[in-house]
C-alpha cells in the first residue's frame, strides 16, 4: 500500500511555487494538494537555484520579492533555458496583486506564459496547471462548492465595499477549518507588524519602505478578500510613489482601525458561512 502511494505521488506533476508571503504559499499549497508535488521558494535567487537542479512541470511566481524580483527571475530562467538545447522550456505563470496593463506587458516580455491577478481561486490555479503543464491532471467537478449558495459582497456602514464575499466563500470551501484558521491568524500577525512598519516609514518619510511594505500588505489583503483594506494600502503605495506626504499621513491614521475592522468582519463572515452548513 505504501509503495502504491509513493508511486502515485511520484507520478504527479512537480510545481515550483515562489512567493515571499507565507500565508499565500500555505494557501496555494493547500489548493494544489493531491494534484501535484509542490516545491517552494520565497525569493528569486532560491527559485533560480532550484530551477537549475530540478525539473518542474510548471512555475508559479510572484513579482515583488526580496533579493531578486519575479521578472528578473523569469528572465534569468529563460536565458538559462536558451543556453542549452537539452533544457526543456518550463511554463511560468505570474501570481500578483499588480493589475496594471504595463505590469502584465512587462511580465510577458520577461517570458511568462500566463498572468494571474490575486485573488486567485483554487479552480483557476488548477485549470492553469492543467492547461499549461506537460502533465495533465484530472480536476474534480465539485471544487469550491460554497455553503449556502453564492451571495453578494459585504459593505461597511458608509456603503464602501468591505469584503469580497463570493471569493471568501470559495476560500472557505477550498480550505479545511484548521488551514483557514492558520491563514487568517498568520495575516493577523504579519498584518499588525506591517501596519507598524507603515506608520514608522510614514513618520520618517521613507518612501521606498512605504512602497515595498504597502505593496506586500495589499497582496495579502486581496488574497483574503479584504477589498477595503487592499484599497487603503494601495492608496498609500500610490501616494508614496508620488511623494505626497500630506495625503499619506491622513491615510496612515486610518490604516490601523481599517485593518482591525476588516479582520473582525472577515472572522464574523467565516463563522457565519461555517454556521450555515
């Protein structure tokens, strides 16, 4: 029996997942569980080293990462593949919170095959693996069966979009309760730290630090369906890029209560979805 399980595991496609956000890595690994073997890296340098010593059926990679960003990593991988005709070209999909056309164009120019913007649902991730990897997989028709049916988004008292409820319903359906708890708890911890970093960077007028941390927090918020919070940190990122200190100071004051209220609303929604089953 054990030999059979080992054989089945070895027959699965092998995927390299590259992202510097631990909660994103954890969620995507859970999404792919049972459909492929997953190897991970949290920066482009380690990802490139792993590419040189392993064969992967597909690579999923974030853009904004420490040490070496995703686009530079893709360019290095493509140059390495082209340097030796014996190296087979590996399909690469970008996973990112950057939704602008210029980012998409730059990714394809770097050599990616597919550009996916967060939040990324489980079925889309598996469909991408099925369509682009050279080893086809059988995808269940019962993926992401939501509890209680699909419902509308959640808005705050002022009518602003607070939570992406349909996406969160699918996230709840895709992850076991303990894994979902880990993802949310991880975001609570890292998000609290990032709010503090943003406050410090804003006070010291460190625009480069603001841009980096706000982008990371935006991606994590989108990943959990926290639409309002994602918009808040996206505005901070944009104004930091523009060097607009006055507006940044106003936005940063609202960030901590926005983070706390979004997290509270998320926990209540998850509890409500699970209670409806």
